[in-house]
């Protein structure tokens, strides 16, 4: 456009209105002279510098320095910023929401250090966007002055977005005493795809309601709900986060629930929370009733690896006050109705229960789960549990739970997992458990009962359970002995390793020896 403007000006100023010369030859000469003059004028205008005295023609726009606008892919937000500003380091915006609105084609939102009393949502139109700190600064999303509304609400919500990353943010303070409010640190739902939650610190938030025995009070640290029937949440990565000091009621620290297909939870540090550390859930009313009991409503094809999960204890959590005492039933890692999941290389210590593969819903199952090469120590109740926790009898609560089948537990190390010393085992096989295998594990019982593998009353009569296919393991019970260690199967407990093998036919190639 810069070259078109002088060309038009030169022609309009130099071309004569009439041609009075009758001679065609003279006319040709004059035309040639006009062309030469026009060419010279173009060159002069091109080389002439523009200064204060050399302005553009009247009515033309005067060029301004480049400012952050729709074409800018990086915007800066800071405490004390202004949402009318340009979004540069020198002139930052005040809110993440304003920055997101200015990046319809994606980009990066950088948060300067400081505290932000704001929540933000990435909606279904948002794509190819990253929200992270500016350089190495420490932004804190602080919800302590905010009031969570009824239902689920979060400091950060990803609602159906595509290719988005939330990285390196500190999320805290979002809490309530309202039993019908569910505060969440980071919440992903809808038809979201390719979401990365990495290196965030979610802590000191939750539900502080004190209603004893109520499962109506809930909160989450990081929650992923696949609540779209048509489109599962896919390609989800939750990695390198720290999630701690949460008051969760009946809910979980980190959860994938419902229609979530293809995900990983890796390298996180989850600790000091009063309910489950990591949970993969199926069969809850996350999808409408028509789809509730279908495979579509199950967390599936997932990986839980290289996490440290510790000090997950339900004592003091009002939801777990039962019959005058605390339930002590918070899992470090729990598959509750999920399928096709690998749990690998995790360090799980000092929780109520180490790892559990089960299904609470009576129409559900946990199946095709591989639990391998985990270290499970210091659990209060048991180290590893599988099967439904109740068959409907009053002795276990009068409810009927789901099934556990076609799961494998291999190359795990378990030690000292009955700190309550109430006679519970390192490994507990419950109801409706069949076609499960237990091999190449090292199990060291340290409680007074010397309980290595345990069973529950009536397991052999539930109509589904089969013996745990156990072999090639190393067992030990210190200070017990080969003759005093106890092993259970299908509702019957046997004392002594050799007698157990003779009665059940299991662990033919296993050994009882100090690891």
C-alpha cells in the first residue's frame, strides 16, 4: 500500500487535462517527458524521510507503536493491572479472564507474581492456550475472599477446551462451610481434549462443614469429570503437581470420573489430605441415567505412575464418622469401577489403605487393572485390597458392592501395613473377586497377628469369588515364623505357610524367607 499511494498521486498531478498538440510525434515526446517526470517524483517521495514537518496526507492514519492486540500471542496479567491496558509487561492486564478473551486463536497468558482473588474459566471455544507464571515468579490464585456457590465450582475451570495447559500456578484458600457447595482447585469437564495440568500446587482448600456421617459434603483438589455423553475427555495429563492439606469430605484429592478415556496421572506429590489420594471412578451419576452403567461412564485406558501418595488419613473427616468411631478407610490410590488402568512405580506410604481395586456400585466392577512395581508401606489398615467391601450382610454395613476381576498384582513390595495392629493383613481379598492374580510380590507382615493375606467371612459363598491365583511370591512375617503366619482364602484363614499351601494349592513356587 505504501508503493501504491505515490504512484496514484504522481499520475493525477502530472497528466494534462487536454492535449493541444496536433502532431503525433510531438505528442509522443511529451508523453515520454511526462513518464520521466513521474518516475523521478516517485523516487523522490520514496526516499524522502517522514518527520514532524513531513506528515502524511490529510485524513490518513498516523502509524503508532505496536500494541498487544488480536494478533499478539502473549499477554501479561499482574496484580494491580488494568483490563483496558495493552497486556504487555509494562502495561499488564488485571485478570486472566480478560487475557483469555483477547486470545481467541490461542497463545500464552503470563501471570506476574502476587496474589489474585479471582477464578477463571477456559470455555469450549478456547484452544491452544497456556496459562503459566511469568518467568520464575510465583502467582497465587487465592480464593480465601471468595464464596463458593452451590454445586461444583473451581478456582480454575476447563470446560470443553482443546490443547490447553495450566502450568506452575499456586491455587489455595477456596473453601466453604456450606454442605451443598463443592469447592475445587482445578476442574476439567465437558468434551475437553489434550489438557495438561503440570507443576501446579493445589493446597489448603476444601469443605469445612462438620456434619458427622454426611456424604453430602465434598471438595476436590484436582477433579476431572467426563460428563459429555458424545465426547470423552481424551489425552489428559496430570503431572508434577503437589496436592496437599485438603478437607475433602466424601470426595478425593485427585480424581478422574466418568467418560474419561486416555489419561495419565504421573509424578505428583499428594499428601496430608483427609480422603482418597488418587481415584479412577466409574458408575457414578456423572453421565445421565441411560448411560450410567455402561463402559462409557468409566475412567479407562489410564496410567497412574511415579507418584508419591502419603498421609492420606480419614480420621477427623466428619463424613467418615461411623457408629461412634472413625472409619479409617481412605485409600492412597483407588480404582473404583475403572477399567484398563496401569498403576506402576508409585510410592504409597502412611495412608489408611495403600492401594485398592474395587467397585462400590453393586452393578459395577473394577477390571483389567495392572498393579505393578509399587512400594506400599505403613498403611494403618491394609496395604492392598481388592473386591467389594460388603456382600449385603449387616456385619459389613448391610450394603452390596461391586466386583473385581481380571486384575493382576505383580512385583509389588508391601511391608508394615497394619499399623493399627487390629489383625488385618497386608493383602485383603474381599467379596466378588475372581480371575485375579498375585505374583512375584514381596510381602512382609509386621503386626501381632502375622497376617499376610486375608479374607472376609462368607467370601466363598458369594457366588462369584474364586481363589486369588497367587504364586512366585516372597512372604515374611516378622517377628512371626513360617508356622505362625496366617493366610486367608475364600472366607477361611489358615495358620502356617505350609498348611496354607496344602489346603489351597496356592503359592506352590513361592517362598517364606526374609526378603
